[in-house]
């Protein structure tokens, strides 16, 4: 008995991996937000590769082919140690080749952070097309999203109101957060934490047995994390 107890204590579950993707039209702040979160500091132009700061952190960037950057960070969210994987596919374009590649990566991701800049209406408008592409081939209610309004420090250049962001999130039934990626503080983790929570809800929803499977003949319809009977 004693031996069994000891063996049990030594076994620790590997941390849960959450595969996420961060998307937005060019210039929205996708790369900056990701790198400030991963690197735990802000560097004013993370796109300048080969700079001293970039070289310092480059081992944390896993460049795949096709200019896709992938990152992994181990963090504690709600007392659970998780490994958060973040894919940054670069600027969003509608060209067919890019789109086919994106779809492959999208299929492999569990949650999506959609970013627009409060200083660009175009970036706000662009999100609908991105979301539609993600929802292609998927059960609409089962996709975890987080909406992020970036560059909150540029209030004087704001062209998209806070209310518009809130309304969009309401229509998508997803969390809405604002960020300033030029400062590394606890707030930068907010959207990523929320992303993990949305994925958890979706996983839990997937585990809930459908009523038919429990032998009940009533029809069910899944809506986000709730079950309509
Ligand atoms: N003031 C401010 N600038 C930002 C913020 N996030 C990104 N930027 C700047 O916006 C520009 C585009 O950012 P980037 O991350 O490359 O956008 P991406 O094309 O969506 O990856 C860069 O010059 C960043 O330094 C922010 O929160 N505040
Ligand atoms: Mg980028």
C-alpha cells in the first residue's frame, strides 16, 4: 500500500496545452501584443528582425515556413498550469494561397483572438471576414473567440468607439478586452487568460452528453456553453 501511495505522488499530469491563433488586419498590433505577452517586455518595433532586442529573444520565436510565428508560454491560469500556444500568421490578406494555408492552421487551433486597433476603422471592419473564414467548416457555436481592441494608449487617435467594440463582442457572444501592448503589466495577460477560459468552456460543452445520448428523445441545440432543451 505504501509503495502505491508513493508512486501515485510522483506522477504529475503534464500541463494542458491550449492551441490558439491571433489574427487581425495589417498594423492592428497582433505581433506586438503577442510578443509583449511572451517576452514580458515591450519593444517598440518587434517586426525589425535582426535588431539587438529581437536577437535577444529570437530563441523564443519558432519560425515555421510561410512566415508563421509560433510561441509557447507556460503560465498559471485559475490555479492551473497551462501551456499556451499562440500562432501569429502575419498580416491577414485575402489571397487564395494564403487563405488555404491559414485554413490548415485554423483547423488545428482551438481558440481565436481577433485584434483591431482603436485607431483604424479598416482593422475593425476587417474582422468580420476573418471570423467568417474561421467559422467555415466549423460548428458555429463551438468556436471560442476573444475580441481585442488594441492601442488603448492612443485615445486621442481613436476612431472606433468603445461601444462599437462592446456591441460587436455582444453579437459574437465573446469576451471583449482592450490592451496597450506598449506596457508589460498584468493587463497584457488578460486576453490570453480569457482565451484559455473560453476554450475550457468549449471543452466542457463538448463533454456534456447530448440529451439523445442519455436516452431522452427531446431535441437539443447547443448555444455556446449552454444547452437549450
Ligand atoms: N501606441 C501603440 N502602438 C502599438 C500598439 N500595438 C502595436 N503598436 C504599433 O503598431 C505598429 C503595428 O504593430 P504590429 O504588431 O506589427 O501589427 P500587426 O501587423 O498586426 O502584427 C507597430 O509600429 C507597433 O509598435 C499599442 O498597443 N500601442
Ligand atoms: Mg504582424
